[in-house]
C-alpha cells in the first residue's frame, strides 16, 4: 500500500465518521479527535475500518501513538512494512 | 415376540457410531423443544424424534461429495451429514454465527462443506432441485449420488410426479428417500394417497424401488447401501421408502387431534435407539459403560451447541440487503 | 465508406437464435432446456437446427413439467452448469413461480451467501396475436417485484442478440422476456454485434416536451406516436427501459427533469403495474420537476378477448399515446 | 430453586389456560415428565417438565389463563440424587420474562400547541411552475393559470416573467435570496428545552460525587480486548454502564420514576444512554435489561443503538423506557458532570474524563487513571445516604471488573 493510498484510505475513514468535517485541513500533529469532535465510539469504528482495509489491528495500548495524523501514518506504515505482503 | 432384525454384521465401532449419531439427534431435538418453550427458538420447529434411523442409516452410505437436499424437518439429516450442532443451534437462535447467519432458521439449514443444499419449507420444493443437481453431475461426467429426503405428504405434490418422471426419463443419479411417517401434517396417508404402498406406487415411473423398516437403522443402512451403489453405477434413480413414525407433533403448536395416543405408544415400542441398543447388547457389542459414555458425549455436544448459540451475536441490520444479489454485482 | 460498422439485415427471432448459439459455442457449461426446444426447433423457432448442431445432451426437450424443469435448471446451476431454461410463454410460468420465487430468488440470501444460482430463464410474453386470455398475459411486472432476480425486456434486435451472454455471466438468476409479436420484426445488426450492458435504459429518441417511458413491443408504438406528435409541434422523448429490475432511475429522472412531463406505456394491467411503480418513483424523486401529473397508458383491465378488434381496443396503441400526450401538453388550451 | 413457567408452544401463542395439574406439592418430577395440561386456541397440550426436582408450591390454580412466562409452580432440586447423565445445565427454563404488567402511564412532555393556520384561497400550481416562479422572482398572485381548473403552469410563469421584465425595464431581476436552511433541530431542541426546564422546575436535585480508581477495570478491559478481534472490542463506557446496572441492585430505588407524587421503582434496568448527534442535539434512548446482558451483548447493543440513533431508526419503546440515564462526557476532556435528570426518572449518573491523577493510598503517593462519577438524584425519591451507597457500590464493582 503506497503512502498516497494510505493517506486516501485514512481520509475516507475520517469522512465516514465525521461527514461534515474536512480531514484534509488537519495539521500533521493536531489531535484528530479534538479537531473533528470524534467520540471514543466513532474513533473505534474508524480503527475497525482501518483494520479491515490494512489488516492492522491497533491495540488500546497504542491509542496514544495514533491520536495525530503524523503518528497514525508512521504507525501504519511501520506495521505494514513488518507484515508479509 | 423377538424383534427380527437383519443379521448384517455391524462391527463394534460402526454400531456404536450409529448409536452415537442417533443419540445426538434425539438429545439435540429434545433440547430444541425445551428452548422453544423458553422462547429462545421461535417460528416453526419440526422435530425429528422417532425417525433417527432413516437419516443416520442413509447418511452412513453417502460419500462426502454426494449432494443432499432435505425438508423443513431436517435437523436429523443435517446432524447425521456432519453440520456442526453449534452452527445449527445458533441458526435457530437467529444469531449470525448460525450456518446461514440466522436468516434461514430451523426450516432452512444449508452447508456448503457437506453439500447440504438445504432444508426447504415448500412441500416437494426440493425435488426439482435434486434432479437438477443430478443432471449437472451427469452432464459433467461425475459419478456422484444426489440424495433427496421428503415425506409421504410430498408424494401428493405435482413436483413429485414431474420429478420422478424426468429422473426416470433422463436416468439421473438420484436417490429418492421417502420418510413415510404416515401423516402429512394432520392427514393420515389413507386419506391422501390412492395407493398407500408408496414403493410399489412408483413402479409406474419404471423407477427401481424398495420399502424398508424405517425404525431399524441397520436395515435402512443395508437398503440404502444397495440403493446408493445402484445410483452411483449410473443405473438411474432409486426410490427408497422408509416406513417410520414421528413420536412428537408435526410442529411445536400441534395438539395432535388427528392420531390416537395408543398408536403413538405402539410405535414407541420400536424406538429406533432402543432397537439398536437391544441388538448391540445381544451381540455383546454394547455395555452399560458404552451407553453412559455415549449419553454423556451427546449431552456434552448439545450443551456446547447451546452455549455457542447463547454467546452468538446478532447480524447488524446494515447487512439486511446483503446477498439479495451477489456482492460482486451489487452497484 | 467512412469506416462505419458494416451492418446486416436480420430479424428479432434470428438475433435471439444467434445469441443462444453463440453462448452454446463459447461455454460448454451452457445448455438449453425447455418444451420443444429440440426436435421441434423451439415454439418460436429460436432453436431451429440446434439439436443437430449441439446434440440431445445440450438441447434438452422436457416433459410438460414447468415446475420440475425450472427447478432442475436451478439445481443444475447450483451444480456448476449455466442453463438456459425456456418457458414457452409467461402464461405457463405461473406453474413454475414457486421455484422461481422460493428457490431461485431466495437461496443466496436465505443461505447467508452460501449458494449462487447462475441461471437464465427466457419466456415469450404479451398479447396481440388473438390467443385469448390464457395465452396473452403480460406479467413481467410481477417478476420485477421480486428481489433476488434480474428482469430484462429486450425490444431491439441488438438487445435480443446481446443481452443473453451478459445475463449468463451474472452469478444471480436473470429472466428475459421476449414479446411474441417482436419475433418476425426486421432490423439491422452490426456484423460484430456481441454482448450488451443490462444495467441501463436508453433514450431512443430525444425530445423536449414529454418523456414517454416504455419497454419491449410498446417501444415501437411510442416511437410511432412521437412521429405523429412531432408533426403537430410536440417534441416527445422516448425511453426504452431495457431492464425492469433494477429500474434505471437515473435515466428516467434525468429525462423528466428536461421535459417536466412523464407518460409511461406498459402492456400490463394498470393496477399494481410496473407503470405504477415508475410513476411513484418519479413523484418521489422528481416531484419539483413535474409540470403535469404523471400519466399511464396500460392494457384495459380485462381478460384479453379473442376477437381482433376487441383485443386491439384493450391494448395500448400509438393513438392512445398521442391522445394522452396531447392532453398533458395542450392542457394549456 | 427452579421455577416452572407457562411455556410458549407456538410463535403466535400469547397466553394459556392451565387445565389440570398432574402433580402436587411434594411429588418428585424428572426431566420429560408431563406435569400439567394447558388449553390454547390450538387445542389441549400436555406440558413437559425440564428440570429434575421436587414440586414445592403450585402458584396457579386450574382454570386460570395466564400469559406466557408466568411462573406456575416452584420446584426445588434438593433431595434429588443427580441422575447418572449430568443434567444438562441448559438455560433455566423460567426465563425472567418481565411480567406483562401495564407500564406506568408517563405524561407526554408538553408540546406547545400549533398556531392556527389562516387558510388563504389555495391557487393550484404545478411543482415545477412554483419552483420556476421562485427562481424568477415572480409573484404567484400576479399570474393567471391556463392549466386544468385554472392551474398555473411553467408557460404561465414564463409569460408573467416576460411581462414583468418588459413593464419594469428594471435592471435585472432581483437576486433570489438564498432560502435559509430549515433547522431540523428545532423540533428536538424544543423537546429538550421543555424536558430540562420541567426537570429544574419540579425536581429538587441533590448532587454527589466520587473519584474512582479505574486501573483494575482498564487493565481487565485491555486484557479482555486483546482476546477479541477489533470488531468485538469493548469500550470503557460499556464497562461503566454495566457497573451502574450492578450497583443499582444495592439501591433499586434510584431505578424508576416519580409520577403523580408517587415513587415507582422499576424492576427492569433500562439505562438511558446519552448519545450526541454530530449536527448538535442529544438523545438518551434506552438499552433494555442491562443487568441481564454480558459485556459482549452490552457492547453489541450499544453499537446497534448508536448506529440506529444516528440514522434515525429508534423504536418508540427505546425513547420512553429508560429507568435511569447515564451521560458520559469522558471524550470531551471534562472532569465532572453535574447532569439534569430526565423526568420522570429519579436519577442521572455522570462520568467525566478518565485521566491520570495523583493518588494517595496507605501513605504512599502514586499516579492512577481515575474517573469522577457523579449522581444527580431527586430528593423526593431518595436521600443522600442512599445515593452514596450507590456510588460506593459502583466503585466496588469497578474494582472487581471480572464479576461485571
């Protein structure tokens, strides 16, 4: 999965849970949940969608690392690099 | 009066396995009745208690890649064919862990791995399907048996006559297994059939047929083995009438006004499980310990099935329109 | 020649026959089953010569058992074949409706996605040959009511030739209705004619003042009406639905948005008809585009009479279409 | 102690008349024995017993009709040697189907009556013509309709627009002002306003607050979630809901209504779960029988409820059945919530943010993940002592998450 595809998938997932917000305006290190007013239920749905598309299941212990776009992309590309394609 | 049983020699494991399968069906169905009164199972529920020898006897002679089509009283066929009790129970709980995601219920059990092409709630509805499956096998040169279970009620349906004729006309590899339990819901056979000897009735279609005591699993197995062999060799369809009896009502809400209690008690004297146990004890194959082990095994499997169903989850309503058309196609 | 596709004269019947023949040759899982499809060559001669060419295994005459051979088609499809079941006419399909509805249309959903039914069923339909009530039904609308199957109505030679292959490739059951009056109809086909799309309706004639929405044999009555109206300064758009389930809402609504008036021509009976469904969808989704109520021209609600003049009076005609449009357009006085 | 209930013998069976008991108190009964006959619309049925035991008490006499699920007799299991084959501990036959008592009548929240509409003479106009008139800024009153029954059609509007432009020669038609977006929230906003002001007007609130150490609960949850696929992961909020349901067992008087000056404690625990809607507005539909649900079932019920709330597919019972409401503002970084009770309920539980705070325990200072739980309660129905017992029970349950 290329970076562009990863980015596109993440934005599609964010639009899913925050339809009226525009995720492209998010700064790399801005807190996604705060900026898009996303509660823990919606955030879980977002992670489920990511796990369905990439096979990467983000455990609760790692939530801290994926609260920002930069953190999320880094985490996913690292996880995908480790997984056998 | 000593019950006369054919003396085909069932070896020890085989005899105990037949007993184990019949016991599992019996305890599974009893648990379904209980769960129905506790409103855990809803809709229609048609219990197989009393007819266990037919499905167990016939399934023992079918190969893994043969096809099976059954009716809405199909828990016995499904279990004997190898459908998991848990998937079956979860289906009746309406849970998505059920064999059909909770969409079919008791009357519509399907399983791809065992080529179990379903329960079917339309009387005689499965007969045209099975001749189609057999036609496909024949046209693709596959030597397989397509086995269809149906009751004496279906014999009055147009689908039966049309299917028998086509099966004979095109010499299709179909094993027709008629579970003649004397009642089409509440109509006794003599009030529904001009000729009640169904095995001879089908001679009009030039189809090889035989009647067998549907309470004696060894007799059913012997007859079914011969029938399946006949069909597998491509000699055309075979009609096996199993004369059996259901000990419970047609379905859960049936006051059985149409049959005398004495008749039920009379048939219960030839309970297929008791018959097999007597035979196996006489042949020193079955000990009390074996029976207890078998009962415990059945109880354990039923208990596990209920637990699996209880723990199941409901299909999200968003999936409602899924599988109306194939995913690949739905735009 | 400016490289334009080389055309050949043909008939609707020939186009149907070629479609089946091509399918039989391209895929050996395909076989044709139905009453008199073999030795007789097909009640409408759409399989003449096939028995000799493909043999009795793949061109199977059946006993008069619509329920059983339709059910057998379903079973064979589940067994890995790609059957084409021909039910002589929609009138006899009522005997097979249980298998079509309770098995073919339902198995995939009811089994939780386990078993597909890749089956095609073809039937002749419609009136107009003085065959009287029992042989003149037009019941496509009934079948278009059933989720789980697709329903097609080829009106042109091109569709008669090309819809079958696309339908055979569909993993779900597809019903194809051929209006019996169309078989002798002449038409043109490009030499390389092949499979066509079965998802969309088609604007057969552009227009500004009214959208005439129809299918199958009624298409030609609508086109004739449009010509008459043109001479009187009324520009009628004519849409051939091609697929009755799923309906191509987009094309219908886009047209109504242009013309602000809709007239639906349907050979079925008016009450609970396909025309009623289309009218409801236009009201629901294009209400603010309507400058006049949606109108329908359907068959009279009578059992089809035998006498010719009575049958023609019962059926939708170009004249009745013209009258309806005039009412809608000239309502302005 | 087993209960023998009126069994459901058919999908459409609502009730049954007990015709005859086949057993009497003191009789030993085994699984499969017929212990009574029941009359239904379909005929007479022999009713089977499923638990081995001894009949203690027959609660319903012959001849009375009772709804499905009503307890007919009590059986005890002592004095019975367990049969050789272990009796299958299937679900207890007596399903605690809540007795079908008449739900207490709840007065509908007052909705201000609609102002009377003066009926101007209705001018028939086609939808398309009405839209065109709006776009072209043409006054409908000024148009003469040429359609059937004098209906106005597009042609009429176009003609009127021409005439107006010709007559006025004004610079270009006035820009049609942008139709202001209809505020679909107004209905909901009014309903919330009415309920909240009635709550403050009538309910004497008292507020209690406690801080709960969530370390044990969150550790348990993280362990449980590692065993599950992400699809079945359980949210902390679900744990809090379950703890509230369990704590209510200690103080059932918090679970119910105050109607016509009478405290009506409810048996079933239906938690109102406050869900915020993205475009603003708040709904607190009920999750039924939370005390009977496992954590997995509760998570599934919550997921289903949120999805249906957001897509507007709630059942009327879910809007009115809540016996107590839980509001969880933990996501928004608020520490403490002092909520307003939803009448006619008598309590509301609030949870703030789960956050790390300094924690002193037996003389040692450490850092723990804690949450502040608050109780708003109706002083007419309960008093502070009972409220604090509830919060204390809530804390205790969260310290033993395995039992939730």
